[in-house]
C-alpha cells in the first residue's frame, strides 16, 4: 500500500521521519503536493522574502519531492540503526514500534538526545547557532583570524619578526618622548614655570639618553640587541608612569626624565645591532627606515592622544597611560618573539656578512666580544668622524623643533592646545610618507649597482638641503600660514636620513654597528642637552623664533651637508680579524 495513504502500516522509521517532518514543516500525514511551510523565525517565513518564495516555488514545481524527502530520512535512520546494532548499543530497541512522540531517549534510528522537532535532514541551514549549518559568530571569526595570524607569524622569518617588534617599540619610544612637549604647556601653567625652566626640564631627558649610548652599544654587541631592547622599554615606561607623582619637585621630575632618556638611549644601538646581525645589505635601508620610522608613528600617536587625554582627564593621565603601553609591549615581545636565535633555521646575518666578506665567525656575539673593540681605529677613521658631525646636525633640527614646535604654533598662529598639537602632527606624517619612497629608492639603487657611498651621500643631501630650502621660504615669506604646511613638508623630507645617516654604520663595520651608532649618537644627543634649553634662552632674550629656532637649524643643515659630501663614505673599515676587509 502506498505509504502516504490512510490505514497504511508503516515501519517505525518511516513514522519517525514523517512525524518529524510533519511537526517541523507543517505537512499533513497524507502526502500530496503541498507547499512546504518553513519553521518559524526562518528567513523563508518572513513576508516578502524573495529567497523564500524562490525556494518554495522550486519545491512546489518538482513532482514527488515530498516522497524523496521521506526516503532520505528513512535512509539516514536505517543507516544509524545498522551502525548502532553493529556496535551493540544497549539503548537500541530493535523490535519496538515508536512514533515521533515517544520522546528523544531510546528512540530508533539514532535519535537519542534530539527532540521531537528534530529531523535527519534539514532543508535550510540552521540559524540557531548549532549544527553543521550554523552561521559563523563574531567570536568564531575573530578566533579563526587570530589562529591564522598566529600561524603566519610562526612561519615568518626571524628578521621580519624582530624588525616589526622593534618598530612597535620605537612607536612607544617617541610617544613617551613627545608627551611632555604637549603636557609641558598645562604643567608650566600649573607650576608657574618660565620658558627657560620648561626648556631645562625637557632637556633632562637627553642627559640619560647621552649616557646610555656607549653602555647600550657594548651590551647590544655582547648579548644581542634583541635582549637589550626590552630592558630599555621597561626602564623608560616605569619612569614615564612615575612623572605625575614627582612633578611637584623639579629635581625629582628632572631625574625621572633622565631615567626615561636612559631607557630610550638603549634602543638605537640595539636596533642597529639587530639590523646588522640579521638583515642583508640590500634590505638594510628598508629595515632601518621601517624601524626608525616608528619614531614618526610614535610622534603622531603621542600628539594625537595627548591633547584629548589632557583636556578630558588632565595631564597626569598621559604619562600613566603611555607608561602602561610600554609594559604591555614588553609582555607581548617576550611572548611572541623568539629569543633563542640558534633555534632559527635561517641565519640572515651570516648570509649578509658573508656576502660582504666579513668572516665566518661574524654571527657569534661572544666571539666578537672576545676580539676586543678597536676603539683607536674608530677614532682615527675620518668618515666616522664626519658621520658623528652629521648625526649632531641631524638631531639639532629634530630635537629643537620637536620640543618647541607646538609652542611656536601656539604663539605665532594663536591656536589653542588642540590646534597646536594637530599642527605638530604634520611633520611626522610627512616623514612617514617620505620614508615609503626614500628607503626603497636607496635599496633599489644599490641593487642596480650604484655605489653605496654615492647612495648614502645622495640620500643625506636631500635630507638636509630640502628642509633648509623650505625653512628659508617660511622665514622670508610674509604669510605666516605658509609655515603650517611648508615647514612640515621640509621636516618630512629629512626622513631621507634613514637611508643615509642611519644606514651608514652598518656599511662601515657591520660587526660593530651598535658601537658605531653609540659613538655618533653620543654627539647626536648633545643637541637635546644643549640645543633645547639654548633655544628657550634665546627666545627669552630675543623674542624671535627666527633667531632662536630657525637660524641655528639652518646653519647645521648646510654645514652638515657639506661635511658629509666632502668626507663621508660607506666603504668597509679595515679591522683586525677581517680576512677580506
């Protein structure tokens, strides 16, 4: 007898399938060509749903579709029953007759744990969040994305991991450096500081920064920059968070800024050491630009976040928040960046140094330290002395303008704190854009066979002469608004120094790149110690930004470009123990 007519004798599995279909889809026991009624809450049940109408029309237009659905359910039920019988399931009732209303427990066909409205076949994906057709939740998408990123990070070569991590550290570095250039305005108002006092407080940072150079270079050369950098981040982050608690005493406030400088002073030698160890020569300009470009990103982040925090929560919140960010970076760095270099299958530093004829023991920091540092050779090397003066000139412009630019905009353009901070954002933003051009350009020229010395001199000349030209235009122009875009453009072009000055240490002596950068950066830190308060002193006595800020900067731009073109070089320095140098 036809299984769809009244009075038929059905197998239990058929009744289960029909009962489930009837209770869930609203289909009568007598099978005919009826419209399928979707479950409540489904998309097909909503009025005007084109998707539902289209699918229902398809079901209605196909003869015998209801029978095939029942047979599909019957087949699945029998398959489960056979599998359960083969396993000897004690819950299986092989002789009983059960309907869909008998409940989920002990029912035939493997319906254990399922309610009467369950069915062995679903026409639509389930929207209840369970089953094979569930829609991916936001949590699931985020989890899978995190897992994919974790896999990609694990497969990333070590030199890329450490370069990315160092760039993030440099972002935090400049956030903690520039925060006081914004906070000093309300702090000076609260405590009644003069411009000279404010200048000395800001310059305290550079005493620690200067003192850290040689120890940082030696430690990085001895133990590796990837181990020295986290220590510096912890040091400067803790000192930054302590500023609100000691701000009432100028002595303790200055000491906290000295500690900040001490911690941040370890970062450039550490970065130079890591780049020389793991990055080939034809990638060094890009690696250097990416890492030190984090300083521009940190300036942007600091000058963006600090004004809003000051106006909302007061100036102490800036130091506390930025200090906590540094501590979080240290935890992340230790968790995701491997420190066991011997476990890395790839040795970029050995490959890079071997290509330059540096010897087979270049990848062993301990071996390098046992040979002794040739200080006398460094001091007598004329290109290194020229590079030292270039570093001084480069940082005079960076430190004095970075420290005084918000105050300059506030006084000359009569803008508020938010406006001054936003205008001060333009130079680092321009620097980020320029670095995207300068570094690939320099590496591309080297790959095409252009002399490394020629490339370094070209990059550094652009870095000095372009901002000098923009600054001169601002001085002689009667339009004060011109400085709002032309001065930032010139300062952004100074980012070409990443492919010149900051890449030159690895060219001269890759083994001792951290030591060389420490030597030049000692003199490069002096503009922070001398230049920032000197600018404030000149401003007090002349009341002229041209004399106090722009005049000295122009002098160092022009003389620096001339000295580097005359005596600069990227040729390898002949050192004891270098077989091919």
